[in-house]
C-alpha cells in the first residue's frame, strides 16, 4: 500500500483535497437538473395566482382542479420512464389504459357469459393489473426474444389492442360503474385526509419508484442496461431479464392508471386513453428522461407532469380563446423547455 | 492454493467463431495453468479478443469447448457463475458513461446499507478506497463518460481486479497507459500473483511479456500457433511466430536525415493557448520534420493537439505553410492542410456502422466525384489502397469498421488522417493497440510521408513513437518544459514527463 | 364525496352560462360556436368561456370546473362521450348548477335539458331516402364515423336497422373512417373498382367527406344527373353551406340538416330557464319541437329536416343564413 | 484452408482474389436487409389476388386504389427518414402536412386581406414549400443552437402548429379547392401516361433521395453524423449544418405531401394530417430505419409504406367487420414484422 502511494505521490496532490468539494458541486448539479422545471412551475403558479388571487393557491383548488386530473398521467409517465431508462420504447401503454379496465369491468358487468362471467366485483382490480402485466410479458417476448424493434412492436400492439377493445365492448362506453362496482367507486371518490385516494396512490408509487431506481440493484441495473447494455452484461447483469421486467411492470402500472381513470369518469370509454401517449412522452422528456436510455430521474418526470397540468389549467383560467388555446399551449411548452435548458445548463437529448 | 499445478485452471479447445463471412477464430487453443501469468499475443485481427469473448461467456463459440478447473463452463445465460470464474478488462471500453465511476466499479454488486437498500455513502467510500489504492486521480462521483481514456482504462482495471476472481483476463490493458501507470499496474499484478491469482495477459508491447509472463501463446490467422515458456521464446522467435516469416523488425526512423534548422516551417504555433488547459505555446514543425510532444495525462498535450485541429477554442495564431488557419473550425483546419488522428478511436475516431472505405475517405468526401457526388467505385478504390498501404486486416473495403479488431480500426483512422495528403499530420497516440508489425508500418508511413516534405506533430508517450521523432518536446502542466533532439536518454525523458525534471529547465 | 370542498354556488337567479364547445376541428361545431355569442345576446344571457374540450371528456370535466370557478351559474355542454360525463353531472347537480346538454344525451347523471335532434333519426332518414331512390335494391357505401363516437354509432346502427328491415334487397358496405376524409376516399375508390355498380353513398358528416367523395366521383366521371343510370345517390349529414351548394349543383342529392343555430339558441334558452328556476313542461313547444321526459331530465327534440333539391333554398335552413 | 482463406495472410499485401467473394456476400446481405419486406408484401398480393382474382393484380387497381393513397405517406416517410438517419426526431411533420397548405391556400382564397391577400393562385406551391422549410429552420434552430431535445421540441411544435392552424382557418375546412386553385386541381387529377402525377412525384423524390443518400457527400454525412457525431466532426463534417439542413428539407417535403393530400381531397381539413406521424414512424421503422440514427435505406422505407398500404387495402377487400378491422390490422403488422425479421435475420432497433 504505502509503496503504491509513494509512486502516486508526484501528482497525488490534485486529488484528495479536491474530491470533497467537487463531489458537492456535482451533487448540487445533479439535483439542479432534476429541478430544472421548478422555475417554470413557479412562474405558472404566480401567473395563476394573479388570475385568481382568491382561490388559485388554495389547497382545495390545486388538489381538486389541477393535481387530481394529472394522477393517471403521472402513473403512465412513471411506467414509460422505466421503459425509457432501460433504453426501450412502449407505446402500447396508451391502449392498456383503455383495454385493461375494459376487460376487467366487462367480465364483471358486461352482458356476456364468456369465461363464466359475470365475475365477482372484487376481481376488477386484480384482473386489470394482471391483464396489463400480460401485455407487458408479450411486448417483452417480442422485443427480448425475437429481437424486434420495441418501438414498432408496441406500436402494432397499440393498434391491435385498440381494435380488440372495440371488438369486445363494440365501441360502446361501459358507463355508470360507480354504482355497480364498489372498487371503482372507492378508487374514484375515497379521500384520505381530504386528499383523493388517486393522489395518494401516485405519491406512494413515485416514492417506491424513487427508492427502487435509486437504491436497489434492480433499479440501478435499469440505468446500466439503458446506458450500455454490453457493459451491463459484462458486469453480470441479466440484460434480457431486466428489460422484460421493465415492460411487465410498466404494463401493470398503465393498467392501474386506466382503472383510476375509469374510476374518476365512472365509465370505460371505447377510446379511453386515446392520444395520451404523446402527453406521456412530453412529460417524461420535458422531465429530463432521455429517449436514448440510461438517463433521467422520476422526480424530474413528476415535475414534467405537474408542469403540463399547470399549463392546461392556467390557460383555461386565462380564458384564452378556444381556437388559440392549443397554439398557446405549444408555445408555453417551448418556452418552459428553453427556461429549463437555461437554468440547468444541460443539453437535452 | 486449492489448485494443484497439474489440472489447468482454464482450458479452451478448438474454439471456432465466425462473424458472418469473417472467420474470427478457426482453431483457438489455450491452456492456462493455476498461478501463472500467461501471455496471449498475435497480430491485429488474429482472434485474441474473440477468444476473450468466448472465455468470458459473452460470445457463443461455433465449435470447441471451454473448461474451468477441468469442469465444463456454465451456460451462457448464467452471468453470475461466469463472473465467479473469470474477471476481465475488455479491449473495447465497457463502462456505463452516465453512471458514476463508483457505480461502474461496483456494478451489480453495490454495497447494501439499511433494509437491504444500496448505500451511496458506502459505495463512495468503497470506491474511494479502491481508487486511492491504485492512486487513480479520479473523483468517484463523476460520470464515467467524463474520464479520459487513460483514467477509464485504470478504472476498468481496478474494477476487474477487485472482483476477487481467481482468473483475470487483461486485453491490452497497457495500451492506453503511461509509464508510471503501467509500473503501478505491474506491481499490483505481482501482489495478486503472490496471492495465487492467475492472469491471461494480452499486449502488443513484447517487452511487457518478458517482464511479467511465464508462458506465452501465439495466435496467427485465427489459429493457435505455439505455446511455450517465455524463456524459450526470444524476441525474434516470438515476432516470427506472430508474423509468420523469418525477417525481423526494423527500427523505424533510425536512418532519418537530420532536418537543417533553416528549413521552412510547415506548422507554426504562435502563442497558442488552450483556455484553462495549456498556457500560450510557441512551436514550429519544419518541412520533413517529425516533432514529438511527450507528457503526462495532465500535461494538456492532447488538448493542445485538439486545439490545433480546430476541435477546441484557442488563443494565438496557427500558420500552416505560412497561411493562417481559422480557429475552432475543423473544416478550416482540414482545408488548411492539417491531418488529424484522434486519441480515442472509439469516441471520435470512426463511425462503426460505416464501411472501412467510407471511414477512410471521410476527410476527402469532396474529392470522390464532381459536384459533391461520391462515386462508390472511386471510394472503394481509395479504400483498397488504404487497406493495402496500412495493411488493414479486413474482409474488404465494405466491411463496417465496427466489426474490425481494435488495431485494425486504428489503422483505418490513420488512413482517414492521411487521406487528404495534408501538409502536416497531427497524431495523438497513433500506435495504440497496434501490433508490432503494424506499428512498424504505421510509423513507417509517418517516416515516409515526412521524408516527402510533410511535417508531423506526434503527441504520444510511447517511447517507440517518440524514437521516430527528430525533436521531442516535453509538456508538463500545460507548459513546454524541455526539448530534445534525436538521441535523447530515455531515463531523462521519463523523469521530465513525470514532472521531476521540471525545476531544472 | 367529490364535491367536498369545491366553491359552493347557489343556483337560481340569473348569471353567466358556462359554455363548453366539444371540438374545434369540425365545420358543424365551428358553425355552432359562431352562433353562441349572437344567440346569447338574442336570448339575453351572459356567457362564461366558451372553453373547448377538444373532444376529450377529461378536458371537458376540468373545463367545467374552471367555468364554475369563473362563476358560471349554469353549464351548456355537448359531451361527446355520453358515458363518462355522468359523475360530473351528479356533482354539478349537488352544487345546484343546472346543465343543458346539446347534441348528446348523457347515459347517466342529471341534466336539466337535452337539446338535440336525434342522431338515430338521421340514420333512418338517410336510409329511407336511399332506399326509395334505389327502389329497394342495389349496393350502398356507408362512411361510418369513429366507432368510439356515440353520434357516429347511433347513425350507423339506425341506418343498418332500417336497411335490414325495410330494404333487405340493398347491400351495405360499412366503411369505418375515423372521420377521416382520406380513409373514406380510399374505401370508396376500392369499392368502385371492385363493385362498379355502387348506387348510393351515405356519408355521416358532410364537412369531412364531401370534397373527397366528389373528387373520386369526378375523376371516375360518375358525377352525372340522377336521370343517368351511372348516377350515384349521395345522402350527407350536417347541412353545412357547402353541402347545400353541392345539392344545388346536383352533385349530391340530399343532406340531413343538423340545426347548429337552434342548438345554440335553445341550449342557451333552456339554460336561462333553468337559472330562472322554471321546470320544463312536456309536449310541443313554441319552436316547432317537442319536450319529452327522460329518466334523468328532459329532452327538447328539435326537428332535423331532410334537405333535397326541392327545399334546399329554404331560408329557414341554418346553412342558408349569414 | 477455408479459414486461412477467410482471414487472409495479414502480411501479404491485401486484395488477393479471396477478398472479393466475401465482399460480394456482404453486399448480398445488405441488399437482403433492404428487401426483408418483400416476402410479406408478396404474401399480401397473393391474398389480395385470391380475394378479387379478376381485378386485384391489374395495374389500374394497384395504382388507383393502393398506391395513389400512399403517396403522401411515402413523401412523409422520406422526410422522416432523413431526420432519423441523421440521428434526430421530427414529430412536427404531421402538423406541417396540415398547416403549410392551409396557410398557402388561405392566402389565396381565404376571406382575409392580411398580407395583401388574396394572393395569385400560382403562389400556392411556393408558399407551401417555403412555409414547410421555415418550420424546419425553426426546429433546427432550437435543436442545433439551443441544444434542446429534438423529440420534445418538435412535439411542442406539433401542438403549436395544430393550434395555429385552428386559429388561422378557424377550424373550418377550406373546401371546393379543385375548382378554385388550378395548381391543386392539376396536382390532384393530372395524369402522365395514365399514372397520377402524385405517384410520379413520389417516384422522382425517392429516386433523387436514393442517389443523394447513397452517392453524395451530403447524403453520406447524414449517415456519418447519425452514426457517430463526434467522429464526423473530427473528420471535418459540419455536424450542425448537416442536421439543420435535414430538418429544413424534411419540412419542405412534408409541406409538399400536405399539398398533395389537399389536392387529392379537394380541401384542407382543419385536422389534416392528424395522427399520421404514427403511421410514418411505423412505415419507416418497419422499413428498417433505426431510431438510433445512422442506419436504414430509403428502399426499405418505401417497402414499409407499400406494405402498410396493402394491409389497409386488403383488409377493406376482405370486408373485415368494422369493429375488428383495427385489431386485425395490428396483428397483421406484427406478423409482417416477424416475417421480415426471420427472412433478414437481422435484429432491429
Ligand atoms: N462483431 C464482429 N463482427 C464481424 N467481424 C468481427 C467482429 N468482431 C471481430 N471480428 C473480426 O474477427 C477477427 C478477429 O478479431 P479480434 O478482435 O479477435 O482480433 P484481435 O486479435 O483482438 O486484434 P487486436 O489485437 O487488434 O485487438 C478480425 O478480423 C475482426 O474483423
Ligand atoms: N445551411 C445551413 N442552414 C442553417 N444553418 C447553417 C447552415 N450552414 C451552417 N449553418 C450554421 O452555421 C454554423 C457555422 O457554419 P459552419 O459549420 O460552416 O462553421 P465552420 O465550421 O466555421 O465552417 P466554415 O469554415 O465554413 O466557417 C453551423 O454550425 C450551423 O449551425
Ligand atoms: Mg483485440
Ligand atoms: Mg462558418
């Protein structure tokens, strides 16, 4: 030991003293990047406040008219984040949002005797999750085993599932669920400490997610695989298994999001979730998750979700003309991006 | 030690591996005895790394079998089992760029803390210790992608050796390292060897073989040629086994005519500084002259080179053949007549997906046809010429460079630098990972080209490279501290490079 | 429950009517949007908003919330997803905020009044017109809307029912189009080449399908007067000005006029009534429609005239106004 | 001996005859990958033939009911391919399809006097192209100069442009164009040698594209930049300029596609192009263009377009029940993928 140190001596000086301060700055930087969206978010909050000083910043308003409507999106972004971090794509999440609850509910209240329906109402939650997970298994199979492009596999899956849902429920909305399925009623209306259950679910999901991604080997291996699959494999990580797991978990999460959506709407629309995937990617990428894999944090992603939600809400408050609201929406997102870029100083990809 | 000397620790028998049309390994045989340090040598493309891939369970051999301690190797899926048998430093960089150095060191075996969760503090502590014990000047929290090539190599070595595996493969670990780091590496290997660790050591620096290995295996043309104690293989026989012919190697540059001082300069740096790295430097390269720049990683020699070719912003003036070159523009530098060979071929040397011909002609794309048209015929012709000139071992001008062996890829990058027949070449570590014969031919090329009136700025810390130079400048901490003409003393040079001789300049 | 802590606003008296537009990208709804402001002046109510929910029930719900926070005392909406709006309606009912639903009839949840012309009626009318013109036999192409859209589905089902019952001799090719002119065009082109003897077309939305269809027919020179045996009878839906022009030119034969102006006018009218606390009476109204009782409210069934060459110039048609 | 043949005696100056055979195989392989979609395409043709033996394989049918409806998609795929190959994303193409012709037509026939409208009808084509190119310049600016994520920039742009279009044309369909704008009438109905103009345009565009990508400095630099931007830069390629140019060309191509679509439909719908981008990516990726950049051929992409077109058409012919057509569509795509994968033997990404 001593003798190695001796050898190291000549140019050793730079290191030891430097390390600790460097580490600190680095940490600060990292955190900063996660929080790059805070400035735009604050800006929006202030603007909203000027619009409705009396109510905007009240808990009830923010919870009931802003956050409550972002819960499903948040779960979806969490799901997509997992897949993106491991370096893949999953577009089919959008359709899982629709079909998973549709199937589960259909088996319970649908006019059918297939598979011994009607099933008891308690089956709704497990069936939903299971169905979502199954789609994930299938995606994983095609991507991991058959080595097909994740993007195109999940896109085809998206189309197929949409169609399947139409075929099952015949394009009709399965409605009035709140009164027929207790699970859904609770999911939709239960409150804990005056905060809707859905919000708690999201909070818990993200808390767990942050811990898993940051403090478990599985979580870290997601980053490793996404960052450099070969290196990960060389280090003894079972790349295929990790990728596959990510797809499965994502599927289940998307299904849960779908059930929550149905619960809030008290129905399963034939096109439930349609077009959501764009917003999901927007939130994830704005939140700093890289499409190249291996980069990004859930905190950032959550910020992305909140940001989009606020933009929507504030624009409505500001009574932007209906035919201009979209244009403004897009511009605001761009501005938010530039803001985030400038504050974090990091190039995006 | 558990193993008794008789049963080989590792055995590879009749390994064969094809990649599409290319036969990477036809008949790979290797027997490594417990406790020895076994050398594996061969020319670029001989199949060494391919064998490594098979020995570490990353490549599925088409034929043949691998045995550890007499028992057949575990199934490819079972990475954990493989890792128990063998640790490896791969030739291609295998770090996750966006993860911290610490995490790369302990990937998939991060220390756990409370509730079985990973504990970043412990991780950092463990990493710090490991790095300090190697005195690698690296902050464990920086993302691996921010490391220099040398640092990355050291980190990978430290990581691999810390697995506690009884068998460790090192595929060209010294290629990117400077003298002191190599010394430190060898000390460490000696320690581990005392503890009974067995090594498979791949290198193109034959002296290293004699320094640390007991037995050597030679591959040529994808097959096993000979295995013998190093004592029985003197340098000449070793080289003969590698290149398959009796004639030995010539020391390039020993017969270079000295360049008269009044020769017109071809490259002139006037107070050229690189912000935050190198202080203003004055330097001239005369026609027909090879000027070497030596120095440690921290010396800023590489950054200076990058500034010269327009990859970095710089201060001061640069003249090529008397004409000033605009700063911070590679196109301008190219047009000005500067040819460039970057230090890290994997990061900015070549485009893996594109063919040998295409990579080799990338700098002359405008000359492959009229009006920005690129005629494949002309491109492949140039490609073939490059393959011939530099003796690149490839399936042909259309093979993607990503499929080439490390050393052959390096030759393609060299071809790219020469393609535009520049007035002056800027070469950074040109012979990294290149086999003895190819090194001879590469340096031979530089020698040839400069005799025809070009100049060359050769940034390197390989003594062999520097021997070719007519003058050698030594950089320390961003300043030029010494200058030698041909015939310098190696010891002195090394001392200066390490910054010891600094004061007395 | 859900209304827990939302700003409680007592109903009754007059106040602003919160208006939400279902989508911004269709001609019919843009015509409707155009009528809202003038009709509001006519009827004499203030308008909060209008917001636009871009055919997304989620947006609709959050829009309604913010309309309420903007002090709307009644809501005029056109929920395109009639299943999903239920809970919100109940919530509004608890807040004593009456809702008038235009064009669609929510499956559940209380509404003060539904103002609509029956989409099923459109389908049946179109079917009857084609059936008669074709003399009960021949082949017909139907451009269905999005299968997930309630209106599209009502029209499709009614059309199919009527065809199978009244004109079994007619073969119907159902083409799902997702309301996309391009898809419709491709489908028509295919049919015309596989079955050149197509005799009729029912397009469920004039705005999207009119031009694409005419383009195809023109290029295949099938744009010929009804007297010509190669003529293809076309029934459209909505009654936008372009359709009326096409009828005048004899390019298409009929359209079902969906009264955009009446939608706006009587939507606002009933909203006003609601705020005044009036309970609607069943039976015929002063504006040529009838009010019927629903399990979850009332419905003012507006007439949806079939426009043909004969009555195309009727100034009462909204397509002929402005 | 075959081994030595394979590896070749290193020191022997290369180019012994032995090299050529392998170069050939390599070529064959490459071509094979381009044509991986041929088998599924043939399968579909056969199936279509069994459905309508009398007409299916006639030129008039294939041209007028299959290809004619893929022309806009084809141009869009070409545009997206350029951007993907250079290693970026462009989602905004979908909205350019709508807004570029909308603006150009609006200035000619719209009820407005802004910018001195009404402009002469000949301006339609140039204005459309110019507008598309301008969007490209703007995208390039944000991606190249501000180093923002291409995906999210173009997504925001997509939203903003859609909105802008609504704001301009007020959501109304600009209809009856054929009779009002000669350019559009020609574009829509002109035929050369009985083949519609639009098809000729696509053929020419792809021919030029293949030549440029394969045999020009710019084209090759697209691959170089997409494959390894740093190496490209070190070799003197002006990375920023190349990327930027790709965005600009893509924008212009998308605009042209939009005009062709309007010409075919005889109108500019307020939502023209909506949702097309998914199909564009599907075609491109099925056709073998990699989302990671630097890989893929236009021939492959074109095959992707034809494949999707055939699937659509055959499904219509087969009279799949409307509520099942989507499901089948998705499944067929998946099957086609697997087929392509098996025949080409190449993993996708
Ligand atoms: N993934 C691959 N695809 C195609 N050919 C490959 C691939 N990897 C290696 N080869 C070919 O196999 C042969 C042996 O390669 P290998 O890397 O084993 O050589 P090496 O002995 O390690 O050379 P070096 O000393 O330069 O590292 C080379 O001709 C190379 O082109
Ligand atoms: N055709 C173009 N369209 C848009 N922007 C361009 C275009 N060409 C160049 N640019 C921008 O201008 C910048 C400078 O151009 P260029 O790459 O030529 O600089 P350079 O490397 O100094 O080359 P030169 O030696 O010609 O100045 C580019 O980085 C690019 O961002
Ligand atoms: Mg090697
Ligand atoms: Mg310039």
